[in-house]
DNA sequence: TATACTAGTATACAATAGTATAGTAGTTAC
DNA sequence: GTAACTACTATACTATTGTATACTAGTATA
C-alpha cells in the first residue's frame, strides 16, 4: 500500500505515515469528539451551548474532550470578561481541515454500505 | 460543514453521513485494526504470519479483530484443506479502498504537524 | 514418546473510557 | 434571601478494551 504525499511515494509503514495517521485518529476517536467538531463547524460556541447542542453529553466529558482538542490544536478557547464570564470555543484552521478526512470516510462508508447490501 | 457526495450536498448531521462515518470509524478504531490492514495490504497472510508480522499482538486479539473485520466485510477468510490446516486472510475490495481514508488522514496529519511545529 | 507445527480458545486480570450525581464560585435578577 | 446564570470540577462508579498466561486438537517429524 503506497500513497502519494507531496509528489513522494510514501510507504504505509514509514514512521511519518504512522505518526500522521495516529494523530488523525487521536483527533476523531472517542464517543464525543466528532459531535463536538460537528457542532463547532457552524461557528463559535460557548460551553453551555455545546452542552445543549450535543444530546446526552455530561459537562465532565465535554470539558475533558475540549481540553484534549485544545491541546491538539483543533479547538481554540477564548475567555470573555463578561458577567458571568463566557468562554468561546472555535475550530482552528487545522480543525476545519479535518473535514477532508471526514469526507473520505463518508465516501468510503457509503460505497461500502452499498457493496455489503448487494452481497446480502 | 457540507460535503459533496455524488453531486449532492450532504449535511454533516444527515443520518446517512453519520452512519457512514461511524462505519469507517468501526473499521479503523482500536489498537490493532490498522496494523492488521497494513499487513494484509501486501497480500494474503496466514494467521501465524500475521502474528509474527504484528509485533506484540496476542493470538486472542488477532483472532478477535480478524473476526470483526470479517463480519464487517473488510477481510475474507479462506480455509485450506492442508495438513496442518492453513487459513488465509486477505482484504476484500472494500478493505483495499480504506486506503483512501488513510491517505486523507496522512495528508491531514502531515499538514497539521507542520502547523503545530511552526506555532511552537 | 516427545516435540513442533497449524489455528486458534479459556480464564483472569489490568487499563482505559465513559456515566451518574452532586458540588463549586462568582454575579445578577426577582 | 433565594434562585438562576456562567463554566466548570470532584468523587465514585460501570463498561469496554486490551493483556498475560496457559491451554486445546489434530497431524507430522525426530
């Protein structure tokens, strides 16, 4: 399995490849990361807005996942000096580009579903 | 966040989208699925070959993951009537196409790493 | 008879991921 | 003064995921 990255053939087992895939996996794995990213695609959101948007998430998980996403430079956190304090979360440019990965997943997923349906 | 699939704009929250992404996530999530798929990219492999190929995997996990991949139509299992019995595993066409998703992940991962490096 | 090969399975445990429920601190409206 | 808003945190638990170690069954070789 080979892949073209910046005009260079890269072997699936090359160190860079593995690290890059792992990084992408980190960002989208887990139960709540995609719902959070999905919700932030429509623009900035406050903590409580995300909590209301994402059905059944607990504040503990929301807080934990937002911290991880911030650490990984996917989400930017901004504190506003209002009363009460409001905190806004938004996707970084890198966070927005995850869309390309999701697109590839949707494309594969739909094709795969069709293949499986025809087989059965 | 919108995406183009077969000339139709599909909303990120549409049922089909969510199911398709979840399906793709199922196939690549977990500690051992990518190493297994990676190893099978080079062609058919027997159980013991995979076990030797994939450093530190236990037969329990290899067996479990192969079963899941087979259930999801990513891997095909063929039993050969030799002595001792040999079993071959190979990627289905759908399994091979997961490469497109991995490519998108590599591309994003490499770009993201560069952005993060420049920032720090 | 003992060892090694095939492809796994069984049991018990450890580690990680996620849930449920309640509480914090500071300010504002009733 | 009490309730409600903000953005969380703390504690204790359950569930899922992965590990470690040993074992099975059938055949072939030394």
